[in-house]
C-alpha cells in the first residue's frame, strides 16, 4: 500500500547567486507525524521550508499534497492548502496588539465592518484549548519573546492550518518554555496535525520527533526513524564527522581582576522599575564567568550597561583598572572590551553592508585600514578573507556578500570572528551560540576557552544550561535584577540552578 503522505516535496532545487541552497532534495511528510529537519547553519533547511510556504519558487521539482501536484505561488496559496509557518525571526507588527496580529489578513467582516469580538472569541477558545496563554490586548512590543512565539502559533491555528512548519522554534525560549512547546507539539500530533520542525538541537528531536530528514550543504543525506537512531548518529549525518558534546578545558589559571562591577543599577524600560539592582561582581583574567538566568531577569540590561548601550544610574565599572562608567561605546571598545551581542540583527551587524565592511566596523579608523581618512579597500578585503577562512563563515560570495542574505548561524560566526580577533582584554559573550549547529557550537566553545587560556577575562551570558555547565568556571545566577547565588559548575546541578533561576531559592537564606 502507498504510504499516507500529506505533503511530498520531490527533487526540489533552489539556487541563489553563488550557492545551491537546495540541490535535488526530497522530503515526505506523513499525516499526523512530527518530522524534524536537521542540518548545519546554511544547509538549506529554512530555504526548503520557504519553498513549501510559497516565499520562494524552486528552479526544479514538484510539491504534492495528498498525492496530487500543487503550485504554491505565495504564502496565501500555502494558507489555502492548510500550511502555516512560524518563522525563526518572527513576522509580527510591533505596534499592533496580539489580537490584531493574529487576525491580520483574515479579518472577520460583515457589511464592511470589522467584527473583532468574533475574532477575540475564537482566539480565546484556541488559547484555552491548546494552553497557549496570551493577553489579546497587549502590544507585541511589550511582550516577551516566548509570548511572541505563542502569538505566531495562534496565528497558524486561527487559520485552521493542518500542516505546521516550525523554523528553529526554541532558539529564543527558556528551558521551561521549551518543555511547554514540546507538549503543545504532542497535542497537535494527537489531533492529527502534521508538523515539520526545523532545528539543530538533537535533544529536542529525540524527545518529540517521529522521523528526521538530514540536509548537508544543500543535499538530502537521508531520512531516519528516531526510534532507531542516536544523537551521535544524527550529528554524524549532519556534520559529516564525530562531534564532541563536552568541552575539554584545563583548570583555570586566574590572573588579575579585569572587570570590576560595583553596586551597579540599570533602569528598566517596562514597568518603570530598575532592571538591575545594586549588582557587584568581578571577572578575572583567565576565567569564564557565566551569568545564568531566565530571560528577562536583568541580564540584557546589565550587558547594555557594561557595554555602553544603556546608561547606568548608580555604581561604577572598572576595566583593567580604568574607570569606564561614563565612557562611550567606542572608548570601551578601544580600552579592550569586545561584545558579542544578544540581538545580532539589531546590535551585531549592519545588515545591508557587505560582510567585509561588517568585519571592520569597530576598527576601520585604525592605521592598517585607513590612510588620510580614506579606507584602504585592499587591506579590508584581505583581513575579511582571512577571518572568513579562519572561522568558516559560509556565504554565497565571500567578503562582498551582503550580511542580510547570509544564514543566521553564519552571521553569528562573522560577529564572533570580528570580536575575538580584536584581541580584547574582556570578552562579553551574550548567547554566543544561539541558533548554531553542533559543529559550530563545538568550534565557538573552543575559541572562547582559548581566549580564557590566553589570560583574557570572559563574561558569558547564556540561557542554555548545558552551555553554562560546560563552559564556565564560575556561575552567577540572576533573578529579578539581583545576583541570587554563585556556584561552581563542578559541584552544582542543573536542577539546583533551576531553583535559583526560578526564584525558589536564594543563597544565604531560603526565599520566602
């Protein structure tokens, strides 16, 4: 008997300048299954899903739904066929409310008048039924990333989609939110919906998927049943070699204090209360100190204060013995601070600049890159080419590639290359491996440990508990703008950290 495939993508080829994003790829989705799509950064996963969602037209290949061929010219066609997609970088209108975003494009009207109450009732029913709690009247600009994702999922359900595409849905969620999302996916499956799930987190695939198709450099490597495979096997298919999941590092050799944070307070933007309250800690040369915590507990604002993106209202910052409390961002950079920012699009890159111009953003005024106020283009190109090769930054056209056109993971690698190559005294790395695949994570972790071993101070901010435990020499847990505990990763557990992160415990006294 023929298998019951709800969607078949047969021999899909999609090309961009200088790159075959999908090279003769076939993917078959069974009815009522969770099907994972796994691959390195830039392997062509998002491209393949964008073809299915009608954002791109393939050069070759056909798409079938329920056995018969369909043409998907744009996302409206996809919606008509019951296909919905949650994108990696959410597509929401910031100044609209949750409700307005969900019904945008399919507004219930009667005689030309908008019937919001009908939409509200349907949204509230859906949110009850699937446990997706949202406030329909909140503005998108005021809600957390996890909440925005629920809005994206409700957008799909509101359109009665049967085939749900999730593109890297957990890249921005806390461990607790990830568990919730996995539960939601299991619920969809029970209802007979079919899910395509793009990810490179192997634990999640093992936990929730039925089958997994692996892509490597644009080609389909194969499809496996999850019940008969292992994480190691999947990572080998994905990267083409064995990957180390644990970080190898020698014991830390502590140097002098490089960064001293003393009684620092940073204002918050939401709720008008301080986001960081009276925080003090030191980071010494030769150690990796990690700030752990659930998103929204002040880590972001603290980093903004340290790097100069935000003014601190109280306290002092000292870098290598020099007071930088009121220094400009450029001055902090010159004094030896590097910053891998949390939001690579907003603070990490100028998306419409070429890759080479992004590589010298913080150094173009140095003598090696300019003479008499004119940029030495050859020197910039040479420098950029070296970093691209050294850090394996993949792009269609090398140094002249426009940053916007690169995959998220390769944008991240470019930022990391730039920041580490400045030879900083202090490296502030915020979510450095967000959205990266296992091969790239292994590489970045080695770079960060190498910086530590060269006597640099590293301040790591991460939501990935595995990364926190694996990489750091000391862990500071932040909760509601304060540091509530300091831990040694060798003697603590993920469960214990979780209790402090959720505010259930505080060092020195049990939380009330």
